[in-house]
C-alpha cells in the first residue's frame, strides 16, 4: 500500500535546495532592495531549457538520486498522494505533470498568472462569412471552430511569446461560443501560423478542464500554454506559460510525472506565476502566490526566489503564521552565495521558521 507523503515538506526542501545551489540550472545574484512591499526579487537560479530531453531526464535523475529521494521513495512508498503543493515561480509548463494528449492530469488544480505577462490583446469582434473570418485584411479559416452565434472575438498572444519566436509573427486566437450564443468560453490559438484554426486544441480555463496547447518557439524549443483566466466583462484574456524555465524545472523536480518523475508525482499542484520571463518580480506577487496556496489548502509552498534585505513586513509575517497554523510548510531557496557560516543572508530563507 502506498503511504501518504508525511515527509513531503522535508523532501521538497531538498528539491528547492537544488535550485539554490544552481549547479545544474545556472546562477544569478539576487537583487538587494529595501522596500519589502515593492521589493524586486529574482529567481534563485535561472534555468536554461535543454533541447535534449534525454539529458534533461538524466540531470533530473542525478539530482534526485544524490539527494536520496529515490531511495526514500523506494523504502517508504511516498508519492505525494493526498498532499497539495503550490509552486510560486516563473510558471510551470503543464507537460511536466504528465496527463494524456493535450490535457494535464486532474491533480493539477489551477494555473494562475500574477504578473500580468500573460494578458493578451483583443483585436475585435468579427462575423464569419461561411467559414472565413476577415480580420483587418487577414483571412482565417474558422470552419473547425464551432460558434452558436457565428461571431468570434479575435485577439493576439502576448508579445512576451511572439518576441521569442523565430518567425517573430503575431499569433492570433479566436474566442467562440460553442455551447450557447453569446457564451464565450473557448479559446483556440493558431499555433502553427497557417491561418486555419481547424485541428487546434480548444482551450477553456485551465482549472475547469486542464487543456493546453503547444507553441513552437524555434526548432529547438516549444512551450505549453494554458488559458489561465477568461473574463470578457473585464476584457481579460490571460494565458499561462513559462518562457524562463526556472519554474518548469522546479515543478518537474517537485511533482513531475512520467519520464521526469519528481519527488511527489502524485501530489495535487497549484501553479502561481509570480516572476516574469526574465526571472524578475516583486515581493507583493510572491505574497499573492502564497495567498493562493493558502486558499488551495496547500501543505507545501515552494517559492523559487529570495531577496537580500529584510524589512518590517506584517503582511508576510501574517501569511507565514496563517500557513503554519494550517500545518503548511513554506520552502524558500538559500540563495547562490556562500559557502561558509553566516554567508546565507537572503531572506526569508534565513528565517528559522522557513524550510
């Protein structure tokens, strides 16, 4: 019989230590700031995505083996079953969690973008002429996208994505109402840039159906992309993606499944993107990520960043207390400084209440 992950907090602390060491993910120095509510933070170590899947798998297995994770899993049967963890980082590619086809497993509960980097641009509303949609002179085939009203809302993906594509072209998507006229709940992206939406993956809010699409950035790299939030009453279409790689690396080590099986491959997961594609963010977004973790009743919160200087931050202290009260563990990196006594100075990893 498989055991519930009673040692999950300690194991995941070890996993985050990999990122703090930075040996396999690269190294960056944290940004020193003084105002805690606006403090800039940087990912503990910025990952360089590998185009070689076998090398990525070998590196992951090596790290976990060195930490003794595989031995502990074999001896205890620990798998993360029954536990929820929240990854507060640059986002996590949904493909690392396993699943079937273009759908992540049900254990991945939500994908939240707190940075605003995923907010798309809406172009306008258009009526299809048979199966052709004329968008400012560009003709799209929407024959494969069902619409009850015959009208489609058109938009383009965030520039953070298109700027990193070798084609450097705008990527269009349509929002449709397949269930009832005027109920716009489905987004379809022209991922292959052929102006034909047929055969593309229909996305709904990730928390509702776990679907994702794949965007090819270059011959060497692709990313999984999800619909994080859709609220047309506010003009909001927000996508979730990780262009940095740090959060994806952390997610794979912590809760990956399949070839990249991590420490807790059967745990439930909430992804909270608090850092942008350059690995930077502010501490208030980190706090929002922890708030999301508390709402999800997460037992472990993995934060992939730290800052150099402390300050009087009652909000942070209150979040720590609330998480501790519900039996949760907060895990942060020790930073890339050292070695030697007293050389780990980043906060809040230097706080004795933090793993």
